[in-house]
């Protein structure tokens, strides 16, 4: 009986689970450091056929001083009020395939 009691008291507890992995802190820079007061950020151009990816990038880049010109060609652009209005070369009809003569369209784009 003594041996059984001693063995029962000597049972090891199950090992503790490892601590959860440390999460990295993600901080968003909302003010510019003193050394970058004149910095205006980059400007990005988007003429995409899908409204969600560029909307995510706008949210991500805005606090960093980045600017995005969104000239959407999506059929859902009215939901975000980003429909293209002043594009002269690229349209919904030629934006994916670049039309019958892509090189001619490319040249026109850079004129």
C-alpha cells in the first residue's frame, strides 16, 4: 500500500503547453518624422478592373502620406465612386486585351 501511495504521489503532471507565439506589433506611422517634413509620399495610379484591392491599398497607404489616383474600369466602380471619367486611351473595352493592335495603343498611351 505504501508503495502504491508513493507511486501515486510521484506521478508527473503533464507538461505545460508552450506559450503562444509572440505576435509582432504592427504600428502605423501617422505623423512624419521631423527629418521628413517635406516628404509628400509617392503617388500611385490605378486603372483596375476590380475595386477591392486598390481600396485596401488606399487604406494602408493613406496614413503614410501616399496618394492613389483611382481611375477604375470595374463594373462595380459606382459603389466606391471611383469610375474612370477622363481616360483618353484605355477603356473598359480595350483595357484587358489592348485591342487589335497593342503596340499602337501603347504608343498612343505615351503620346
